[in-house]
C-alpha cells in the first residue's frame, strides 16, 4: 500500500504544473453529480448536520442550563459572517483560536458543559450550523496585526517539507494544483467549505481532519486536533483564500 | 434513529408526476469493517424503506450493506388526491422511524 501510494504520488508529480491565474474552489474540480449534490440542500448530506446543529443551538445545556440561543439569539442574524472571520485572536489567551475552539470555549466557560470533543458529532454539527449562516459570504480574515505571527507560522508550515515522503503542502497544492494524484484531481487547498461532507469519509469532517488525512498520506506525523500548528495553517489558508465565497457545508469527493 | 430531510411538492395538479426526495441520516455501518480495536463494528443498516400515499404503497426499497451512509432516495409518483405520504425506514435491529408529509392536489 505504501509503495503504491508512493508511486501514485510520483506519477502525480510528474504531470506538468499548470499555472493558475485565478483561484478556484474545490467545487470547480468536482464532477457535475457531486456539484449538484452540494447545490441541492435536500441532497446535501451536510444539511443533516446543520439541522442537528440548529437543534443543539436551541437546547439548554450544562450547569448553566443555557442554550447558545439564550445569549446569541437568532443565529441567522447573530452568526452571519462569523465563520468567514475565523481563526481570530482570542483576547483572553492571547493566541489564535479557530471557530471550533471558540465553540468549545463557549460550551465550557459560559454554559459550564463538558468540552465537546473535536471531530465529535456535537462540535461538527454546531460548527456546520454556524458555518451555514455565512454561506456565499466572502472569506474575510480579521485585520489584526497580532495574527501576523500565526499566519507566518502557517505559511512556513505550508511550504515545509515533512514526513517520510518529504513533501510540502505547496508542492501539491501550488505547484501541481489542477493535476492529478492517481485519479483524484489536486485542488488548490482553499478551506472555503468546512466543515464539509466528504463522500470518502461518509461523514462530515473538519479542516483539521483534512490536514491529518493529507499528512498521514505524506507519512508525516499529523498535527494534533486543536494544536497551534493546525490553527496556524488554517489562519494562513484562510488569508490565502480571502474573498472567496464560503460554501459550508460543502460536499467533496 | 435520526433525522430525515423530505421534499414533497406542497401543491400539484391532479394526474401530474411529482418527484419525491428523501435524505435519511444513518451511518449504514456494513458490519465488515474493523474498528480501532481490530474487532468488527456491528452491522447497523437500514434494511427497508417504504413510502405510502394515502395508505397505498407507492415505493419501497430494500437496502444492503454496500449502500452509502445517509442514503438519498428519490422517486416519482402520480398525484392522485390530497392526502398524506408516510415514509418509514426500518433498520436491521427492527427499529422503524416514520415521517409524514402532506400534499395538496387540485
């Protein structure tokens, strides 16, 4: 299997690098069937999680017996554009925080509930519901000078070679975007639809799961869930995708 | 089980062919996959889907382990009269989830 994956990667790399003039969403690389699935809210399985998230949003929880709606009210108003602004700077810890991290923080500190697990159903559903409120809005990373260091760290990680295959993210997603890795098209790695429903996973997954997926493919040690590295890489990618439209919950093959 | 998304046209003309779409949230665990501990994850699939229109079965399907998680089933029927469509999904443990939708036929 390792050798096969290696070979596939080598073949993919041998394809000519197509210079991209414009940024393209992963959506543009998909077949018409998958595109139709994403566009139809009744066929998009990610919408099931959004519905679940809506229920969670309105359900009182934790020792405080408060729901998300008790503070934030109507999510269609209060959460509009929020997902487009993360990762942001957390004033309290003075470090970058992603949307899932913020939800965990709210759950623990304000609702006094147990911390939802990363990649767990509760957190994914809530992230999908909050993300859905920003659909079709442009990604607008905060103009916060304090985030510069985080973004620089993310940029360095993006072009750093890692793992036994000694690849960097940029080698595939910049140099060979538009080419193929085996049969799969290589997209430009814009995080504009997370959390998204991946057909291969048969479930909703976060951007960090996608990172781990890529990194284990590169035979590198994946970033731990919620780690500074993962958030830094996300911050860099969101900056790189600034202005592109959010598609949450997207569908990808 | 869990939640489902159903799309039935709210209104239609008598004799018109209508498209019905259903999306059911379900893991459809095959029973062939080992989990993190190396043990097989027990099978958990929907085995039967039935749609009745005013009591009459208009569509039914048997589902098998190779079918995707969150199965999407779409079919057509003829709008005959106003009434209720009842959708039921039965899993391999014998649990059934039922949802209804109403249709207005002019």
